[in-house]
């Protein structure tokens, strides 16, 4: 993984994502309240919280799939503004994996992985395909390259989606509940790929309810409720000694059975 | 408790459930009421088909040159035969018909080339069909260049004119419709309102009115030295009119594409036009093939309305021939012929669209 090599690189800023006083409303509904968040290069962050707490909205603000109305977001040293060119520049360095995979159904698995490198990074077809095959092998799905997404299982589709993002050589990966839409027997194959990615040093922000995953890979766990960051800690103290009552309740509910 | 340790082998379905006899039994003769309906249906079919076949084929006259050759009770196809050249080329001068023939040949060759999957160089053929061929066709049909005598557009007619109107209409309406559909979904208020007004204006006006306006009103507003050919005016009117319908069909397709598709494309750093051109439109257009072809077919048949501004398309020229005193009383044959020609083209389009749907289907339907 190329991005792993420059963790120690001090010439670039150490902060990958920076959010300062970010607020967002849907009409009158206050979805994000005074979010302050710093993610250093190579850091793995898991965001959890009850549904509707603004977790997805938070990470979707980072690549401007959602627009924030107040506060500053800086991604890889580039401040996020209304400027379309700048948004596209940020998106090229931020990979995203969605809950419902969002593979392009009219393209084969291989084409799904080649289309952005070819059209956004202007790589040749040959170069893009070779690279796509390398990443498809890494997520262990190379033998399905000629198939269409509709012919794959959910777990396979999600691994393709991860490979598709990696083909753009992102500096940060955003995971928006990547295993929530999967059958139980397929969750592991996707988590395994994510754990490997984490071990290689990829900067990751991951919205998930997989607490086992959080315990193994996360540097920090963030708990959100009602659009606010309630608690933020390393996994061990977070799970063993949660500070706020709201976190304790949440953890007892999802770990209780 | 274990019931079965081995998986039961596959067996074919029993013969009472498959095969033609089983099909007949389940679909046509399943119970006394259905049997009765089947028999009534067969009888009605018999009453309709037998006289039609007798009229059109068995008792019909095929050879000859005047109406006196039509002695029998059936159809008189001699009339169609005698007027065939006119039905195809309109009033195009006989000596110049070879020019129209070259264009016809080129037209059908290009369509076949693009439609048959095995043939190579599709991209270049498509570019030639859209850029080179129209120029060649215009030079040949219109003349006035390279010592070709000029044949002004009021002599163009028949099937040639119908195909010209339909092809230009389709090739023009699809891209304009796409742009209008995208514009109507745009976030930019000026673009959006322009597209809404444009679409609603053209959809709210009957095509006949559009054609009348184009042929009667437009010249009143334009300075007299600036005259636009009547055929060109009809073409513009027809194209803009159909593009409004096309836009709404395509907008339906765009709305059916899940939002996640555009988000995924955006997350990969694609610009608006790449998101649309590479991800959203290919899916939307594929999904909307039935609607698009439906619009094409109605456009094809709407070309007959140019009759009212004095252009003689296939139906117009057939109707004109019916009033010929030597051939009075053969209107049924004339209309059947015109209907058959229209049906052949519309049915081909419909079949081709079904083939396309099957070919482009990638198994992602949920």
C-alpha cells in the first residue's frame, strides 16, 4: 500500500481531516452540533452511536456529499469550500464505501474499478486494468472480474466497492456502515479486508456497529448522540470504562446480548 | 434428528406439467368456461382472417397497368404497382431517382451496420452516419453542387420524405431531450426554469399548431429576404416538439436511478458531466428504452401531419394518388399499403428495442 509509506513523512501536514465547529441543519432539524474532530494520518477511527445521531452525516460532510452550514473542514490541507474544483480535488483523495455498496450495475467488476482511474486520473486502460486486478486480488475477488455486480453476493459486492475506492489511491477511507446491509455470514469477509487495510496503515473513519472490529483496529472510538460527539477515547477505556451515562446505556444495549 | 443425509437427486418434471398438450390444457381448455371462451375466440378469429386473406391475396389482382386489369373481387394491387415510384420518391424527377437510390442504399446500409452486432468499426461508422452521411445525402438529394441539377425540396416526397423527417427528428430529439431533462433537474434556477418553460410550452401545443405556425406565422415575422425552406421549418418544429416529450421520458429514467449511484461517482472525484455521462445516463437511457422507442414510433407516425403544410409524405402522396380520376375507388388498397409501410417500420423499431433491452440487460434487476 503506497499510502502507508508516508506515515513518517513530516513534510506533509500530519492532520488528514480537521473539523472545527461544524454545524449542519436539515431544515429546522439540527443534525450536527459543534463538531470538533481531528484525524491524524494513519489513524483509525470508529464512530458509533444510535441511529439518527448524525454519524453518517458527519463522514459524508468530509467529502461534501452533504454540505455543512457552519464551521470549517480541512481535508489533507485543503479547506473545503463551495468551489466545485476544490471539492473534486478533495474527493479524489478521499475514498468512500457505502452501506449499499453503490457499485455501477451497468459495468463489470473490472470496469467498476477502472472507470475513475481512467476518466478522473487519465490513466490508460491497460494501466488501470492492471492496477484494478491487483486490488481485486487483494480483496480476494479477482476471479469475478468479468462478472456484473448483480451476479455477486453482498459481501463480494462490498469487497469490490472497497477495491474500487482503493484504485484511486486515497489518503483517507470513509466507511459508512459497510456491513449493515450484509447477511451475517458475509460480514466477516468484509471486516477481514478492512482489518488488513487498517494494518497497512490506511487512515480510516468508520461508522459501524461492529464493536469487535472497533476493539481490534481502532485507535479511537467516538460516540455520537443527537448530532454531538459525546465521548471520545481509546477502545479499551471506551468499552471498559465509559464516562457518560448515554454511552453506558448504548454499550449495554449493543453488547448486552 | 437427521432426516436426509444425502441430497435428493434432480428429476425432470412429470410429463403432465410440460409439453404442448399440457400447455393447451392449462391455458386454453382448463374447465368448461375457458373451453367455451377458447372456442368462441377461435370462431371470431376465423370470421376475421378468412375474408381478409381472400381479399388481400387469393382474390387479388397483382399484374397489369390500368384499372381494367382489376377484374376480380379482391384487392387491386395494380394501383400500388402503377404508383409505386411516386409513393417512394414523391415528385422527385424520374431522371434523378438514382441519387435518391444511393441515399436509400447508404441509409439502410448504415442502419444495418450499426444494428448487427458482429460488424466491426461501430464507432467510426456511427461518426460517419452522424457527420459525413447527412452532408452526402443533402448534396445528393438537393443537388446544385458538382453539376447535379437542383431538386428543390417541394418535389421531395413519399417514403423518402417520411424517413427523412423521422430520422432527423429522432437524431435531433434524443440529444436535445437529454439536455432538457438534465436541465430540468439542475440546481441552477435559470437553467431549470428555461427547461421547464421550454418543455411545458412544446408539450402544451398540438403538433399541427406547431407546423402551422412554422409554415404560416414564421414568414410573417421574419424579413422577406430571409426565407427558410418549408421542409427545414417542418423539421425544426417536429424536432423541438418531440424533444420535449423525449425530455420527460428521460427525466423519468433519471429519477429511477438510485441516488447512491451519483454519490458513488461523486465520491470517486468525477465531475458533473462525467457522473452523468458515464454513470447515470447510461443506466437511465437503458431503463428508458421502451419509453424512448415509444416516442420514436409516435414521432414516425406524427410525420404524416406535415401533409397539412403541403408536404407530401408517404400518406400524403397516397392520398393525392387516390384523387386521380383514372384510379378512383381504390382508397382501401391505398390506405392498406400506407398502413403496411408504416407498420413495417414501427414494428422493426419495436423489435429492435426489445433485442437491445435483452442485450443490455446485465442482471442487476432487483
